């Protein structure tokens, strides 16, 4: 009987030890589960942030110097107004050789170096148009184009001019090679004392 009692006590102690061990292991497991999100959050690398866009050289130049963006290229010789617009588009883009090309080869106002030098202080030019007057003679068509010009210098000074341009187009059906498009013959401009919007002449003399 004492042997059975002794064995019973021994088994009970072993069960008690196993029970405590089981509880201890369960506690550790639960603690690990509770700490897992925290550890995972701490171990998570910092979220990458997109770098600020680099300033391009063109943007930097414009922001530091205030350089104006040139207008879009325009080269249209289909009628007098379109041609004069293209002429001053070339001036505003500082494409002086193109501007010079709008003059008829036999009616260039001056040698090209002097022509280009005449615009060296010009920042930009705006143009307003009146109604062109045309007539035909000896296989060619001629036009007179009234207009007003607002010229802004590089130092900020603004001057308004008005006057007329004369243009010529030889009959395209009878031209040979090289073909000669609509061209400027000459222009007569004078300083206007009126505001730019009121400076366009009512008309011009017959071309």
C-alpha cells in the first residue's frame, strides 16, 4: 500500500511539473504572438519618398533671367496679312535671315548686316492689321497692307508705329524655276502718337 501511495505521489508531482511547464510555454507563446506585430512594425524599412523633380537647365535659366519663351514658328505666305505675321514672327524669334527672305530679291531694303543690326535692341513686336487692298497688273498681283506695330525694346521702352507694306506675287501659273512666292516690296512706317489699338490706318494708297 505504501508503495502504491509513493508511486501515486511521484506521478502527481510529475504531472504538476508538466502542468507548470505547459503553462510557462503557453505564456511565452502568447507573449511572442503579442510582440510579433510590434517587432514587424519596428523592422519595417522606412517608406521611400519620391525625390523632388530636378530643375531643368531651361527652367532654371527662365526663372533666373526671366527669358521669354519665343513664339511658335510661323511661315505662311498665302496672303499679305499671313506673310507680315510670319515676318514679325521671325523677328520675335531672332531669325533675321528668315525675316530678310520675305523681301523680294530685287527690293531688299538694305544689305543683310545692316538689316539685322536694326533689330539688335528689339525685344518683341506686336502687329494689328487693317484691310489689304489688291490689284493685278502685267501678270502679277499687288497688295497694300495697312498695319500698326507695337515695338518693345530690350530696355522696356515701347514705341508704336503705323503705315503700309506693299507686296507682290507673280502669277503662279506662269512662273518658272525657282518659284517666287508672295514677297514684300517695301514698307513705309512712321511713329504714331495714338494708342496701339487705335493706330491702324483706315487704308493705304493703291499698290
